[in-house]
């Protein structure tokens, strides 16, 4: 079974009881992964922002 995180309600939903796709993040393989969706997204965004800053600070080598 797959799970979804509903960004409007803050609840984890399963395939049988999921909301409209525009309210969901996922799919996730576990209820726990879905419950931590926002934290993981925040972690990824911070990591990617840091990588972008590092890339940009090096400048173009062209």
C-alpha cells in the first residue's frame, strides 16, 4: 500500500481514502515516510539551496 501526505489537513492518507491530487505529496512506501514528508522536503530544499549557493559562488568557467 502507498501513503500520501495531505498538505491541507496535515494528515496521512492511504490509497483507499486519499484526497484530490493537488492536496497531496507522495506516494510514500510507509505511513511514517508520509508523516515526515514536510520535514524531508524542507531538508532537501535546504540541501539544494546550499548546493546552488556553492555552485553560484564558484562562477562560470566559460
